[in-house]
C-alpha cells in the first residue's frame, strides 16, 4: 500500500527508533526481481539488518520452483544484507515446495524464512529440507506459533505482536524454558484475538486493536475499509483473557 518513497521513509524512521543491538528486518518484496533488488539495497542503506522478500504472485502460473530459485538467488547475490524468504499463500495464492526451500537454503546469503501457514506437516517439511544449513524458520501465524516452535521454528513474525506483544513474548519464553503447560495456555488465549486481527477483520482490525491497546493504528488505506462500528466492543472482549499483558 506504500509508495517507494513512503516505504523508504518508514524504514528510516524505524531504524531511528530501534536500538542498534536489535535486528531490524524490512519487507522489500516486489513483483519484479529488479525492483526487489533495488528496494532491498535501499533498505540496507537505510539500516535494515536483513530483508524479508515475499513471493511474487501476479503471474501465478509462471511462478515455478525454477523461477523462485532464480529470483531469490539473484536477490541474495545482489543485496549486502541477509535475505529471508516469505511464504504467505493465503494472500499470494502460491507456496514454496520443500525442495525449493532446500535449494535456496544452500545460498549463503539466504538465512531463513517466514512461514505463515499453520500446516504442521509443511512446516516440518521446510525445516527438514533446510537441515544442515544456516537457515532459520520463523512462524508467521500466531495460532500456529507454539506448534511451529515444537517443530523447530526459532522465532516468529506475527501480526498479533502488534497488539499483544508481551503475551507473544511470554509464550516464547515459556517454551524456551520448557514450561509447555504455560506456553499452550498462552497459545489458547492468544488465538481469538489473533484470528480477529487477521482472518476476521484483517488489516483494519489490526489497526483498530492497536488503537485499543495504547498503540497508534489509525484508519486503513483505501481500498481497505474501516472495521464496522460494533467491532471495537468485540475486539475489547477478545483482549480480556490477556489483560495482564496489556
């Protein structure tokens, strides 16, 4: 939804606010390889430590495994910071094959991927395909966070973190110390609000919930519409089970 100038301005502003010892990952996926390389180089120049590159998707029938290998290899060759793959089939209508992930994981500058499905078999297949490489899988869907960690994911990039960051970190910390009962309980409590700010209300719901939790969400950019008038009450009710983290 952002112009190139806006995208660059956002990255610069975030880099200004993120402490130097924290990793900043910028989304730089575009439809063409050339535009993605250009956006990724600009992001690196602006201080991004790594770039997250979604799959091109407009010409779906031509986005074969070979096309993906060529696309991501060219980006990783040309960009001075590490590259992460971004698999988001609910939006793009495409998904990586495990073999494609395994081939790309061999590139020294492709260091991981964000996987937004909750398909445990697929997550496990990706992790197995990249085994032996310096390659990290990050969960991209909050309802599947705990399961992904159990399968070998090492972290997450979640929409729900924008509204309940402390709860998501608490789940990760509980899993890391081996407290699976707490991690599973937090997963169950996070799921309703996570579903509301993705599948149910989408970006508009995420922004509205940010407004409710003390952040600044604001209105969505058209053609996305704001949430219905009664949504705020429903979202507030879904936050109630996580009140100690707000």
